[in-house]
């Protein structure tokens, strides 16, 4: 059996293991280890198993991941983002589906301090869904809005998915962050349009609020947004102003979140412990999957399977549009069964050589990839954000009800994907300003 054939057999075994629900980290490391053993021998396999985990985990840029996670979890537990939704609620209540629109804007603001889709959905679910239920909003609209709005968390910086992609693809993380802004805002606008159109056509879905909020009260609500605004200004102002690197930005953000919570009076020992524990657990799970993906890259490099595929694509002369459609379908299907980080790290070692051979911008592809993966967070049957919302609302809504509310937002997401493909400038304009 040739090295290339061993590579493809390894990919097949990897897919089979994942289908059998073997943990993706175990599948990646196991297949890569034995694949390298088959190609270059036992000693090399054990040597790579000893070297790769350390060399990958010691990557300087990777230290930003636990820092941004700590910032997000601390903001969540300390309740630093609640004022953002409350302000959006009083200012947007007069619009058709105003509370649902406020949930989308609240999610966009929360995304700017977390980078996590799941954390975003969980936080907004606790804050926004009870408020919408109080005003007799349709259950599927209320829960579907929050589940979909959570996906903005991975698009608007800081994004954990983009950080990992930037490290693996060797793309400047600051460029990816800027590119994600355009895609994130376009997604948020699409969701707002879905809500307002549906609420205008069928007002029973979102009864209009009759109470008038005095201007004085509206202005007062804006005062409670200062924790998020201060954190965003501190992190992104310093990052894009050149005061510190994207890696250092995570540490600055984590420190600022603690200081702001202390100033706000929500800093407690229990909040601090919960944030630290969740950060440690999440970071450990991310790192072991990423180490497995790094080993898979080594295995495919030894086998030559990745280069073979890219050369095959070039030789076939497949149209770029068809290639993108094929990649889109791969990620949309994977997103139904795998969590985003696992799906990305599983496929990047195979797809990056192909993307590089086509001449596509790796920044643009990274943002597009993030969008694909986030759609997977709300697609059946797994749709992780849906189950997060189900866990938050309990018996208030069934899983099928939440999926029903999601469908209109999926249509909006597909339109956004088409626009990002047709007009790459949506993603690339802001990065081009700082090149």
C-alpha cells in the first residue's frame, strides 16, 4: 500500500470512528499516530506523539484562547451584559417584534465580549426569552430568535474559531477579526429583517408594546451599557490602535472584565470561581482537539494525501464556484453532527492545501468557514444552540418548537452566505484598511 493510499484509508477510518461517536480528539490522535507508524515507523510515531502536544500547546498565539474565554465567562457570570439588552429593549420596543430585535442586538453586543456562540445563546436565553414570554410573544419566534442570534458570537470579534483558524492557517488574527465584523453585522441585519417582516405580516407573533417609555427612562437605560462599552473600547481600541497584539488583547480583556465587575459591584468569589472553572474545562477540551488536528496535519503531510487532493482539484479544473459549493455542503452536513471547533479542526488539514491552490483569500475563507460552522449550530438534528436554549427554557418550549422558529433564520443565513461569496469585499474591506 502506497503512502497516499494509507492517507486515504486513515481519513476513512477517522470518519467511521466519528460516526460511531468516538470522541473526536481520540479519533484524531489515534488515527494520526497509527498512520504515521505505518508510513515512517514506530519510533517516529512515538516521537511525534511526544513533541506535537508540547509544541502546539506552547504556541504563543494560543494563549489568547483561555484569556478570551475567561473574559467571556466572567462577563456572563458577573452579569455585565444585561444592561445592553435592557437598553435595546426600551429603545426598540416600538418596532414590530421589538423585543426580538433587541435580543439580536443584545447578542451582537454580548458577542463582542465572549467569542462563544454557546455562551451568547445561554446568556440571551436567560435574559431575553422570559421578557418576550411576558409580552405574549410566540414561543417559536422567541426561542428561535435567541438560538439564531447566538451564532453571531463566533463572527463578531473576539472569535475563538477565528483564533484557532488563524493559528492553523497562519493568517493574521487581527485581519480575521476585522473581516468578521462585516459578516457579523450583515448576519444581525438579516435576522432583524426576518423578525420585522414576520411580525409585520402576522402581529400575533409579536404583540406590539402599547406602553410608552419616557425619554428620561430611555436615556437612563443607556447608562447601564457602560460595562460592555468600556470593555469593547479597552480591548478593541487598544488592539486596532496598535497598543497590544491580538494575543495580548485576551489578557487585557480578562483583566478589564474583573476590574469592571469590581466597579459595578458584581465581583464575588463564587462568580470568579465559576468563570475560572469553565475556562479551564473549555480550554482543555479545545486544546486536546487542536493537538489531534495538528497530528492529523503531520500524518497527511507524511502520506501526501492532502497534496494529492489539491493537485487533483487543479488537474480536474473544477470551477471555483463549484468548489465553494462543494465545500459549503461538506460543512453544512458536518455542522449537523459535529460541534464547530471539531468540524473545523478535522477538515482544515485536508482543505487548506486545496484552498491555497485556488488563490482564494485565506482571510475571506476563514470568515466564510466560521459562518458555515455557525449555521451548523442551529441545524437539525444536533443544533447545539437549540439544545442550549431548550436547557434554559425547560418545559416552556419543545425542541421541535425551537427548530421550527429557526427555519426562517436559516433562510436569512443562506442569503448571507451567497452575498459573502458574491461580494468578498464585505469581508475584505476592513482588513484592507490596516494592511
